[in-house]
C-alpha cells in the first residue's frame, strides 16, 4: 500500500516538473520570437503606409461608380416626369406675350 502511494506521489511530482518545464519553454519561445513578431508588425505597417494612397484612389473610384449607378438607378426613372414638366412649362411660355390683364382697384 505504501508503494502505491509513493508511486502516486512521484507521478504527481513528475507531472508538476513536466508542467513547469513546458511553461518555461513556452515563455522562452515567446521571448525568442517576440522581436520577429515586432519586426513583422513593423513591416505590415510600412506596407500599409505605402499602399494607403492606392487604397484611397480605389475607394474614390469605387465610390464614383456607386454614385453613377445610383444616378442611373434612381434619377433615370424620373426622366419622363421631368420631360412632362418641361413640356408643360414650354407650352405655357411659348408665346412670349405677356397677358394684358390688369388688376383694377
């Protein structure tokens, strides 16, 4: 019975030692790779700074395309109404003569 408890205690100690070693290796790996991660972040930031003007131009072009599509999609159906309004205005003012009616008080 004592030997089973001894082996159990040794097993727990061995698991603790393995856990501590894994934790130390994990922290050591993080410390070793941290400068490379910082270098990667820096290169991504430089790449973004270089590519930002192209993104801005592409965004403006895409925005212009959306505005043109909205113009044709929303304003083009209004063309017949605008044409009828222009025709009514033209027919009402085509004579060029002013009315001779006066208000007498």
